C-alpha cells in the first residue's frame, strides 16, 4: 500500500488492451465501470466501485471517434471527482486535438488549449500523456502534466535489431521533425536527412526536396504520428527515387485514419513500427505493421506518480523492470 491510500485504475473505453497490460504489470485489478450511450447519443458513465479517498488513474486516448472518447473521459473525471476521489490523473496515451495548437489563419481557434481547459474544469488533478504533437501544449494546462517520450522505446527496438552505423540514414519527414530525427540519429550513431515538403491544403502534402544523401542506404523515417499516411508514403517514394535501397518507418501514434493502412501496405515501405497508444481495430490488415507496447513506460510512470516520485528518468530510457504496487486489492461495491 502506497502512502497515498488505495490506487484505482480504470479503462474508460478506447485503450482496453493497454489498460489490461498496465494493470497486469502493476499487479492491480482494472476498476469496474460502465460506459454506454442513451438512445439520443448522450454518453452515460457509471463507476461501479468506491473511489473515495483513492488515487484514481483513468486511461483513455482521445483518438477516433475523438469527440466521443473525449466526452467519455470528461464525464468519467467528473464522476470520480463527485465520488470523492483523492486525486485524479487523466492518462491520455494519445492526446487528440494536439495539432490545433496555434492560430495559423485569422479567427482560428486554439482547440488544444480548449481541451486542456475542459480536462481541468472537469476535475483532473494531473495529466499523463505521450509525445504531444507540440510540446508547448504542456503549458496550456494549469495542472501538472507529464509528457512521456515514445522515442526511447523505438530506439531500444531498433538497437536490438542492429539498425545502426553508416549504412543507415535516419530521415525526418518534414522540417518540424528535425529535432526528433536528429536525437534519434545521434543515439544510433548514423547520418541524418530531412524531407522538405509543403501542404497545399489539410491532409495533403507534396515532397519538394530531400536534404541529405540517401543513395545506396537503408533509411528509417521517424515521426511522432501517422494519420492519413500520405506524407510518409510520398516521402518513402521520394527516398527510393533518390537511391535508397530500403525504406522503413516508425512513429509513436498510429492514427491511421481513412485508407492509411491500405496506402502503407501498397507502398514501398518495408515495415512500419509504431506503439499501441492507439488501439488498432482487429479487422485492419496490418501485414507491414509491427506494434510495440508502451505499457511498461506508463506502468512505471503511474507507479512513480502514485508514490510521489519523479518521472524524469523515463524521458531518456525505456523502463525495463516494473515493481508491483502493493498487493491485489479487493473490490468494494
């Protein structure tokens, strides 16, 4: 038993498999709750066990259907707050609306800030997330916000597979990914290249140039998220046209909306590696996709938050050992 009293971990609905894996690593049960819809489409949430005085962790990615998942999380937070939870942490492996973080045109909303305000107003005491599309979104919150990094997990995976050395080039798919790609390339000790692109309109991109040499090399495209897969597929094709022998890709968040999976399967990308911050529908044909679990990192972060310990060590390396929290707790209805 930690010094903060009982811990309760709930699956709000979008990350059931990940929640189960995290609970198993921490050796605690998943809390009992029910998320349903009324006939008119309104969301109904029931917490089916006591949370009074507990440290409550609610796991929910605000992925597609984004608005439904966001409302489920907000209502669950409100329910836990009204049930006298001691502290509520919204664990959001994938934070939706993160791309709407600034005004790019006149009269644009800053929706990421709005979502931060909603979470705080609902009653969240803390937010735990991973690879925010724009790191400055942490400053949108007036409550503590920990932004874990998926890169250590991806790097550990590729180091294990010996993706290192001069025959490999790390490629950033756009200028905004330079820092992430540079850190990746530095860690695996290999050259860096950047794709220069432009977006004529939303969800469309055009490759303008490849900055750096990829001729005769294996290349690894590194990004934080892949949505429609248009950018990553066009970048892969451009790299092959510039002489790359093999093209691989990786990302933290596999949004994969629309026909993204089909595009990847039909592209020259040999393999896409991503994490399970967003749960893939079972019917998806994922021939070229390999999924890595973020459960160990989130489990350790949850443990550290629960025990009031720092989480800074998780920003540089993937966790290898998870210590269980206390003992199996009985469920009090």
